[in-house]
C-alpha cells in the first residue's frame, strides 16, 4: 500500500473506529466501516480474521490498516489471501510505529494525520495510487465505458456502473457533478476515473469533498484514451 492509502485508512481509524484513542478499533464501528464496502459478510469475516494477527478478537492500529487494505484490494478484484501477506503487515506496522513516534513527539496526532482526520477529504486522502488507477481502468474497460473513444453520458452505462456501488442516489449525483469537471453532462475517460476514485473513497468511509481535490482535478483533465 502507498503512504497516501495508509493515511486515508488511518484517518478513518482515528475519526470513526477509535475516536477515544483507546488503542483498539471498536467492534461495532469496525463492522459498520467494513460493511460499507458492500462485500459479502463471509468475505468480511475472512478479512477480519486475517487481520487479527494476534487472535485477540479486536484490531489495533496496524491490524485495522491491514483490514482496510485487504478490503480495498478485494474491491479492486484481487482474490483474498488465506492470511495477511508479510509485506502488508510490515508496511502497516511501520506506518503505525511512525505515527506513535510522531504523536509522542508532538503530544498528539501528527499535523498531517489530524488534518486528514478532521476534514475527511484531505488532498492525500483522495490521491489514488497507480495500483488503484490500474484496477479502476480495468473495471471500466470490462464495462465497455472506455471503448467508445469519446465522453459518455449517464444513459451510456455509467448510471448502472455507479449504482453497483450501493451508494445512495444523492451521493452518486454528487459524485457525478464533482467528476464532470467541464460541466458538459458527459464523463471523459479521466472524469470516469475521478468518479471511480470518489466512489471507492466513499465506500471506504471518507466524506465526499465539496469540490474536486487537486489530485483528481489533474486526473479529470487527462487526455482521452
């Protein structure tokens, strides 16, 4: 996982899973966050079990990060592993250790983490990784939305794709409006990718931004494929 991805999930941990800073994600809060992904209960149970590295029935910071990365990867089409990959566990452990050191030095959460947690839509939160973009492109190509060579409208299959997310219609409308950067009522390939990033972030628990973040503005202006 990229640092940006871990920042995003750490913000969710601080803001929703463990707002009291107990050191462990609340069971109900974790369930609610994971269920927003729309994944089957059986897969979420498997993810939770793989992430609970010490088998104590609860998730600390690195374990929660592992769970969220596994959810994101599954949403991207990857198969679930039998156990959390060693490199993923190491990355999440290192990230959590760095945050603990920063908190001890500053007497609280680092400025970067606090900004992301407070806004729910920091710039780093919405910066997609190359891995995420590749997954979204593959999905859009399989849906036939990138094969036309020109911008597409809601009735060209975009509505059906967005509704598969399970997000409320008002939120999907907001995502459409944010993604349609040039306001022409159609989505270019770059704007489609913006929409997918916004859908993925919302399903991961982020609040939708009021305006398109800079990273997505650049993406939305990408040339046609």
